[in-house]
């Protein structure tokens, strides 16, 4: 039996799920998949093609034109998102995509389309995936589940600083509003709402550094892996 496990990391927006997942994957030699990037890629496709989210319910076939891949960039040391062959890692992080991604993710057609792809990726284990419903829907049998959270204002400040570093002109109040709106939509959507899996470990990183989070999560992961090696 393989000693590799799947690790599901769920939690609120802008609480550092992706950063933590990347660090864990790198340390363990696992594959990192940012499920949120997949929803962002679909959102970017809709924006570029002028497709309103509601139109997908009328014509789900449009999703067949979307191909999402993750390719490892050794210079940046993580897997970048490709949409129909184009590297869109930076494009999907803008506020324009952020404004519609929660609405796009509420569409059952989109969720069914992407969850099927995510489940396929995890079949052979050795995957660290972060998102909103990984531990509850995508990998309900994941050997380790972590639920991340942090105070709303702290998450907004982190996101604000991230956007400013990228040269994006945005006001803090706009980012805070977006965070609150996404929290509400993620938690109240009809299909696969954001919630903590019963067997998930909570990691509140409001007052933790990235290094502290990584050390703690790796300790949990290695403990679980050791148990499977016995």
C-alpha cells in the first residue's frame, strides 16, 4: 500500500490556503492543485468571451471549450494555471475575476465539471489541494483535512497588500467588501457550500507567520504519513 496521502485544505478566501498548500507539497514532494484557480480560470474565460454566468445554465456545453492544466514552474517553484494553453496565473488573480468567481462557483454545472476533474487528479494520491469543498466533496476520504481561517480584516489587509505589490490600484474598503461578499456567497451557496468537514483540523492563522503555519501543518501531515507506513 502506498504511503502517500491526499491532503485537503479548505477555508475562507485570502487566508493563505494556497501558500500553505504549496509549502506542504514542496516539502513532501507532492502535487499541488489550487482548486480555486480552476474556478478563477473559468471566470476569466467567461469574462473574455462575454459569457454571463447564468448563460451556462442554459447551455452547459460551453464548458467543453475550457481546458485547464497545471504546469510546474521551477523558477517560481509551484504549479501555474494554464487556460487553453495560455499561462493565466497572474490574470486570474485580479479584482475583476475576484468579483465574479464566487457567483461562478455557485453554478452546479461549473461545480460538476470541475469536481470531476479534481477527483480524477487525486486518484493516485500524493496531492495537496486547497479550496472551499475539498474535504467535504472532492476528497471526502482525504487522510488529512485542514480548515483554515483568520479574522476578516486581517484577510482583507493581506489581500490588499498582495494586489498593491502587483501594481493594482485598489482601495482597502473595496477589498474588504469583496472579502465579506465572498464569505457570504461561499457559505450560503446551494451547491457544496463552504463548511468545515467533521474530521478537519482548524488552523486559525490570524496571528501566525507563514513559517509557523507551515511547520504546524507539516507536523500534522508527517504524523499521518507515518501512521500509513506502519
